[in-house]
C-alpha cells in the first residue's frame, strides 16, 4: 500500500503497556506512513495509555487479527511471556521484521521461539520514552537484517527519542547500566536535592519545585547547547564561588565519580545475571 508516494508499513505491537503504548504514540505522531495494530489482554488500560483519538486498533488476543499479515512486529510483552507470545504471533508474521524490547531475552532464544523468523533485532528503550525522550540502544546479528530493516528500526525508535546501534549483544547489558537504569539515578539525585533543600528549611512543595526545575533546566541546556557536560559545568563554576564549593564535596575522592562508576557497573552486572537466570 502507498501513501503520499511512500510504502505504508503495517506494524503489530504485542503488549501495549507503558512502553508499547509509548512507541505507538511516538510512531503515530511522527510516522504517518505506518499503520499500527496492538494485541493486549487489557484493552481498557491500553486505551488509557494511548493518546486520545489514537488510530491504533487494539485486540485482546491474536484471534482478532484473523488472517492479517504484518511487516513489522514489536514484542513488548513482559519477559516471561515473550517467547510464548512470539510463538503464537508467528503465523501473522510470515516475512516480518521482529523487534524485541524484552530485557534479558537474547536473540537466540527469540529465534528458538519462532525458528521461521530470522529477521530479529533486540532494542532496549528507557523510561523517558513516555515523554518522547528515550535513549534506545539496539543490536542486530548476521546478514538477515538488511540495511532497510535497520533504517526502519532507527525511524521507529527515533520517533520516541534517540537511537544508537551497539557492536555486540553483550553491550546490551552494559548499556542497560547506563541508559536503562540511568533515569533512576537522575530521579534519585533529584529526590536528594529536594531533601537537601527541605533540610535547609524550605517547604516541601518549594523544595520540590527547586529540585525538579533545576534538573529539567540543566537537562534542557544539555539538549540545546553544543558544549559538553564538562564545559557546561565549567561555565556555571566560578573560581572560589558557590558552585565550586559544592562540587568540591560532590567530586571528592570516593564521591560522585567513583559512585557512578560503581553504580553503572552494578546495574550492568545485574542485567547480565538476570539474562543468565532467564535462560
């Protein structure tokens, strides 16, 4: 099917929870040549997560798809359900590109669940996908995934933020320690910045406003200013000034630099451990 001179892709999303709906919302907003159908047993919740008036059709099970075939399948079911869901969906995907966003499920297990599907890609978006600001990473193995397939992956996940290809599947776990868990570190920083303001005597709602907007403003500056984080830090730090005094504590030995290195390493190690447990 053609639309405005471009081929229309049909996409099946298996699992329309927070992440599946975020992907659907981003694609609908930025990629009008893609038609999306979703399968999720909780239609009411899926509809609440999708934008008002969304054209995405949602079915409670695969029976509603009848004899339809899809060009792309995004598997966003919970990890423990992924292989069963993919095995059930395969009849609707005779020549489809399959994109799994399930944490801890390697490519080989996905292929084992549906041996006739060889165009399989792993992608890990993160929670800011809910705001269209995700940092997603992906890995594709072998020659079965074409350059056009890779372009489709980049376009879909570019609709919810930024995307980066990884060089090996092992790097998925490493990236999880930074991109996947990273928003949690930022939220924790914001929480403790608010708490520090409260300890200074500011009311809770005022302290929350201070912390939230400070982090939001700094993040927006990182987005819009071409300078590196290091250079922006120097820009706000006058020698002998207030920021310098605070950074002397934050960047002291065994403080933030070492803590973040240990934090990301611990998260990456847990991602690898969980992947091994699920095998």
